[in-house]
C-alpha cells in the first residue's frame, strides 16, 4: 500500500534532505491511538501535516517523552487538514530524538493520515 503524502491526499513537500528525515502513514481503528517519529540529530526543523478522515473531531497532540516537552494539542474536525511547523514557536529548532503523536476522539474511531519531515534548516 502506498502511504506517501500524495497517496493519502496530503501535499508533497519539496526539499526533504534525506529518507531518514521524512515519514508518513495512517492510523485508524480505535478512539485513542499513537504513533512515533524520529527527528535525526541536526534536523530540528519539523513540519507535520494531518488529515482527519474520520467521522468525529480528533484531538492531536505531540510530545517529546525523553525531555517531557509538550509541543501542541489541536482539535481537527472531520474532513479537515491541519498543518504545524516548528519554525514559528521553536525558531532555534527542536531536540533530536523520538516524538509521540497521540490521537483521541470521544465520538468516533480515529482515522487520520499524517506526514512529516525534519530538515536541517527552516522552511521545512
């Protein structure tokens, strides 16, 4: 199954520096789930794209468990996209390591397509 950003209805982003710095997928099947992604060393500028394909609003949160940092929580309505970039709130970049994206819906099963990329400089 092709789960590239274009295949799941998300725009492709140019300038991804290498394969290790990009990820995408789809999560579904329960009202609460999570996925993780890795930000490689020296790739602290992060951009994330989400598309809520479910029937209920989904709350999306991103955290960095090893530091305890919490980056955002956003409620995304059914059929709506949401894009987030670290550049505005974290102009010096984000720490390398594993991040957790949590998805929760109180009214329906979570069905979200996602993609992300981490770059060595801004404009990710």
